[in-house]
């Protein structure tokens, strides 16, 4: 099969045009993705409600100190245990350790 020079150049030109169109489409897709992930998703969302643009972090007019519900005692836990009354031994029941099996 013989190919003429003009047919070769025509095919080559079409190939370059196809690559140019493909490169242009890829650049447009990247630009659209870049727009969407920077500002586009906010532009497509519902409009922002009207209100203040800045909010004070600490405003003593409305911030009140939190009062703890139960204060932690300052004494040691052993001191609190020593204050508990000891009532003596438990009632003796008629059972042996063998009734419950091996531990």
C-alpha cells in the first residue's frame, strides 16, 4: 500500500488537531476542578445567611463562670474511708466453699 505525501500530511494534521482538542479538554477539566475545590462549592451552595462576620471569642457580658456541681474534697481518700462505720462480721450462712466449685 502506498500513501501519498498529501494523505500523510492530512492524517498527521488531524492527529495533531485531536491531541490539541484533547489537551484543551483536559485543561478545561482541571480548571473546573480547581474552581470547584477552591470557591465553586461555596458559590453553588445556598446563600449565606445575613449576620455578623466576626464573633467575639470571649465576651464577659454573656459568658458566666461554670460552678462545679460537686467539689472534690481536699482530704485523702483513706481519711474518708476511716470515717465510715464498721458494723462487724457478716451473718454466717450454711455453705461451704465446695458448694461453689473450684475457683
